[in-house]
């Protein structure tokens, strides 16, 4: 059975920063980008700051379909975040 793991907030912030870096356009391997976005989408609330939302919005414009799909999945998980809803519109 799956159990949520409680992580210290500082660790989560660091993890999000690293995953955003791996999902970014500087990463040339699409597999790495979409797996990083997948991991971001699996994080539980409370969500980190709006940098995640802004980054996710940029990933919706990736050249690779699967990366865009994972970015959309991430936004679906962020629907409680006002900045995510604004970015989607």
C-alpha cells in the first residue's frame, strides 16, 4: 500500500528546485524532463511557491508531446493554487 511520506519543508523546496531544473529547457533529454514533471505532479500539498506554477506554464510549450502532457498533469494537480488557475487561463 502507498503511504504519504512527510518531508521537511526545506527539503521539499530543495527537491522542487532540482526537479524544476531537470524539467527545464537546458535539459536536452526529453525523458529526464517528463520524468521530473511527473515527480513534481506527485508531490502532495502544501505546494511550494509560485515558481513551480510559472515553470509549469513554460513546460506546457515544450516541443515534446509527453513533456507537455506531464506539464498539463501537473497543472491539474495544482488546481487549488490561484496562480496555476490564472496561468491556465
